[in-house]
C-alpha cells in the first residue's frame, strides 16, 4: 500500500466526518483539503462518495434504535408512518431539483467565488437567525419533538434543504437553520436534519457509484476502506458532540467560522494553491 496515499485518505475521511453534519459545508472543505493534498481527479470523486457513505452510516448507528422503532412500527403505529411520510416529503424537493439542475449547478457554481460567497452568505444567515432567536426571548418553539412535525413543517424544511444544492451552502446548515426559522426547537431541527441526510446521502451515493462503477477496483480498496472508516468514526464522534453542544450553545461560532473560511477561499481561490478543475 502507498502510505502517503493512505495518509491522504485518512485526512480526507476525517474532514468529511467532521464537516458533513456541521453547518460549515463539507463540499468546500473537501475541495480545499483535497487540492492542498493534490488528491483530485475521477478517483477522488469516487472516493468522496465512499467516505460520504461512511459518514451517513455513523448517523444510522447513532440513531439505530429510533430507526429500528420506526421500521418495525410502520405496519401498526401512526406516529411511525407519519414520521416516515415527513422524511419522504422533506426529501422530494431537493431530489427533484438536484436531478433537474445537477449539470447546470456544477458548471456554473463549482468555482471559488460562488462557493466562497455561499459560505459567507450562509454565515450571515446563521447570525441573523440566531439574533432572531434571541429577540424572541423566552417565547417557546412551536415544535419541541420530532413526532410533532406536520407535513407542512416537513415540506418547509425540505424546501430549505434545496439551498444546499448550491456548493458551499451546507445541507445541514440549510435544514437546521431553516427548521429553526420555521418554529422547530434547536435540537428537533438538528435531529430532523440528521434523519433527512439518510435518504439524501444514500440516494446520492448510489447514483454516483452507478455512474462511476468502472472506477472501483481492487487497487483502490485499501484507500477507500481507510477513508470510509475514518469518516464513520469522526462523523459518529461529531454527531454526539454536536447534540451535546447545542444543549448549551447556539450556532454563532459556526457562522463566524463560515465567514472566515469563505474569505480565505476568496483570497487563495484563484492562486496555484487550489485546483478547482475536479
């Protein structure tokens, strides 16, 4: 095994796991870190899909009891059916728009300035949303449990998720902040964002692997395995940390991080340090 390549796979797997479920844009981070490590091309695209699968499996493991309860309860429990329908409703808008505009989005927005602007814009939206939350004072959120979500609530969060089709905007950031703006309690918005990631990422992974099946080979198995495991472990740790963090903190720190990261991309985006061609 090429140990330098293995080290790159380990670093990128950790980056994916730490950023996929935080409102900071895993896409932007993978582009920057992959470019700095000189890890790009068709092989890198397939690798990114594999490590994304590792990250979402960590969520499935963390919420395995909830997922198992919903699956076993579908034939007999109304709350399980309602939860499943809500996830489907919230998933549909991003899937439809993604299939319709995938090529246009990648050709027009996958470059330093749009990604950087999306990061900064998302950070400003988070700052505004948190200021709005503080202005509401002690007024309680309208939805304090995932099971209280209505179909309309799910649709609104699903529409917010569509903003994540813009590279740099962040899927988790769009759904969490969108959910909070629509009256969901902070933890409820975060948990529902995790559940929405399951069909979205599984679907995107299957779609990309089918398109790039020819790139999977025995030679790449070691690299893919290292990245997959690193993404799973780091995502599992990150999800648990985030659920504890939001119990006592807001997302302001992530907003300032996004703004700083976006400005950094603007500064170096068109230099020789970063390769956006992949």
